[in-house]
């Protein structure tokens, strides 16, 4: 199965910096066999269209980091899924822990957004993950199962990203056995809920993925790729992680 390597720029990146990023990406992709890999970059909203244009000659797909659940209307400051699709997004990250925390997004709000993204013909990347306190209290799997149950509609088709909150931006990563166990738990949930399609939905790992730890993380069973924050801001680091993905 193809490995999915997705970059989440968060609130980083500038219009002025796009040409340099795209040039670095193009240069780094020369001679790299990425045939088994799907590369995705999710910049802030205003950079979606320009980044899509800047990397249009490469195999890199563009995504967004959020959207509104409504199709259109009186929702000041929000952006619809249809508009994101129109300007070139093919994926949308939803329910990232920073949105769940900073904006109080509940799992049911995430589920409404997932529906909007699917209706617009894009692929949702739904994030789940426990806090450090929840892991220490041995509640990590219960929390993640509840987030999945609440965030995914019955007709869900998309990607899951397991991101332990305490691993995001911290340089800390869980042990390989903990990642394997959580990914197995998520796979079990998806199979029970979605039958056959649940067996093949990609489950990414996210949280302090770097070129140095990528090969080990991406080799863990049921890890179908990575969601990368900080390290996706430099094309050479992003591609070094992609190159570490298991091929075939
Ligand atoms: P990080 O972020 O790679 O900087 O830890 C990951 C994420 O939040 O998606």
C-alpha cells in the first residue's frame, strides 16, 4: 500500500517563501524513487492556491488544515469545503489537537466537517490522540476510541492520523510498541465499524516525526505514513522523511 507523507505547515509559511520551497522540493525529488509514496502539503488557507501552482509540475498534492461544516452562508471568518476544493485542495486535516484545544472543537463538530469535506469530493485526514495525563492514567486507548467513534460518520472514507498530543512539537515520541499497540487498536476499531474498507484505511503517525526517527516509525505495522509539522517546513527534511517510507 502507498505510504502517505503529509506536511502540516500550521500557521507558518509566506507567499514570498513559496518559490524557494518549491525549488527545494523539485531539486530534492530528482532521482528519488517516491512511486510508493503520496506526498501532501497543507499550508495556511491563503497559500493553498499559490502553493498548488508552485508545485503543480510535481506529484505533490495540496491540502487544508480545517474547514467549516456548512456549505456557505453567514459564517464570518470561516471557509467552506467547496471553496477549498475549487482552489486546489484535495485533502483536509480535521480535528487536529490544536483545533480541539484552541477552538474547543468537539468530535461531533469534527464529524460534521468530515461530511462537508467528503461531500466536496476531498479526502479528510482525521486526527486523534491522547494527552500525557490520559496516557499516564492508562486511558489512551479509551480516549482514542471515543474520538474515533464521535468524529467519523457512518460512510467515512478517508485517512486517520494518530497524534499523541504530548508528542506534537515536543521532540518526544512514544515507544515503538506503544505506537504499534495504538495503531492495532485503531485498525480494530475501523474494521468493526466499517468492515472491509476499515481494513485498508491508512492510519498515519504524527508527533515529532523527523528524518532521524522516520524510518523506525514508518516500519511499525499498521503505520501507513506520517503527519509532519515542524519538519515539513524544510523541503529537504520533508523529503528525507518521505524517502524513509517503506516502499511497495
Ligand atoms: P510536529 O507536529 O511534527 O511538529 O510534532 C505534528 C502535527 O501537529 O501534525
